C-alpha cells in the first residue's frame, strides 16, 4: 500500500490534470486550488510521518506532570 503522502500527491496530480483540461476559468481555478491544497497536505503528511509518535509521547509526559523537554532536548530527540 502506498503512503499517505503518495496518495495525496496522486490526488494533486489528478486535480492539476483537471485544471489543465478545464474549459472555464472558474473550473481551472477551482481544480488548481484543490491541487495546491493536496500538495500542502502531502508536505504535512511527510512531516507528521517523520515526527512519528513523539508528540503523543510528549503529551503523555505532560499528563504525568513530568517536565517537557527543553527546546535543545527537543531538537536532540528530533534528530534521533
């Protein structure tokens, strides 16, 4: 099965094809905006996939009233 970002990018490409083939400026604009939004969603999916479960782990730490990592510690965690 393809990743979320691959599926989102495929949707963006389809919307762009519809935009390119559209007969009216309104339809071209609509599908162009949809393509752009699918591309943005692709980037966000890539970012969240890279983050993994870290935000959830940090939320769990906060619920236990343990201190959250400092920005420096957070960057070190992100590099792992």
